């Protein structure tokens, strides 16, 4: 079958309101940044020359229109970006702490991203990609969860590479038990996993990253490549019995960490699309981590993520200059 896309991602497309100074009256000013983890991943993949498409729902409102226009301007296909007539586009307010870490307040009860339904999952469309990427925000509620499961089943049956990033956001879950159950489901379906050390601890009850990684690898033998991101501590790839570590590129100019994990995940997925997911050497895994760490370090120097993903040349010259 002809593959129209390298990657289709399913999930949330929303507005991240990020703090941007104070008004003359002393009120905080918020900037409406286009966001949503799956689309951040696609935006970076586009910068790396891949053809991408997004599957999800926005509201029939000014934010939904603005998000569609943003994706179109970035070259992300929006033929399966649906509009909900009644439910508004999902909003997130992001509070940034001094070290660049963040706290989220979501306006999503409901939000349009939750409105994706089973009948909006088009089999031929899913089969037209080489890889399928998803997270867990599309698994918090039953309707969108069923749609996600249908898309994953089609993708697996068609032999697509399945990429998963749990992207755990505790405020969005009715219980952490449900969150764990849905992450477990995602882990059982993917070939490529990007997981943060906090998520790994949540799933394995150990702070020891290597111990946690081996617990997951023994539970999910079909996992072909697992990348654990550790923020300021760098990242580790686990692949066919190999463990490769790469130190982080720490930035003096870091202002916030929005999109850093998505940037990393996109670069790793890009590497796998170009080199395959089996038989990667230690040298290749190191090269993958180096590029992914470099790109995610660059994104921490910018506000937002979707519109400001680094270009390939920018990442390579940044790494070379270190």
C-alpha cells in the first residue's frame, strides 16, 4: 500500500496559556501558545523532513480555528482534524517555576479533544502511515479511549511502528489507578517507548531507573526500544540487552521545559524511521540520544513548543559546538 504519511499522531491539540510578564496594572499576562504533546511531536518530525498527520478534535471556536491554521502553516496534515460543534477547544494554563518546571491547570470538563469517537477512526487513513504515535490524554475518558484503542488495533494489524509516550498528567485522571491501567495498556501495544523517570517510578514503584526499566522490559517483552528521559540527568536507551546513557546538554538560557520530552520523543522516533528499530548498535543508540538530548535542550530556551521546534541544522551545530 502507498504510504502517504511517515507518522500519524492521535490525541490532544489545545491552547497552552503560558505566563508572559505582568501588565501595567500588575496583572499576569498569558500568551496563547498552540500545544498538545502529539502535535509537538509532529512539529519536530516535520522539521526533520517527515510527512505527518494529526488525528483529533478541536472546538468550533476561535482557538480551534487558530490551531488548525497553525498546523497547516507547519505542514502537518489536518484532513482528520475534526471540529466539535458544542464543546470548546481544550485549554491549559501553565505555571512555570523558577527552575523551568511546570504546573498545569486544565479547562477540560469536557474539552473538545475528549470528543474523538470510534466512527471518526478511518481504517484506510491509519493504514496510510508508517508509524502511529499516541499518549494517554486520549485515554482518560471512555469514548475517546475506545477511539484510541480502535486506531491502535488498526495500526498494529497493518504492521505500523507503534510509538507511545505516557505523558502522565495526574489532574486529568479520575483516579491514579485508572491512569496506571491505561499506561499498562499503552505499554502492551507499543514498539517504541519514551518514558520519563517519574512515570517509570509511578509504574514500577522504584526510584532506580535501571531497575525500573528492567521491570518494564520483563513485563513487556515486545518493547523493542525504550528511552528513559531524566531531565537534567540526561537519558538512557534500553535495546536488545544494551543500555546506553547520554549526558544532558544543560543550558544557561533555559526558561521552561514545555515540549522538551515531546522534542526528544520525536527525534528518537525519527531515528527509528531512518534506521529501523531492530539491531541498533551502541554507537547508533548513542547518536540517537545525542541528537534527541540536543534538540530537547534547545526547546527549553523558547516559550511554547509547537511553533518553535528547532531545525535539524540548528541541532547539529548546537551539538558540534558543545
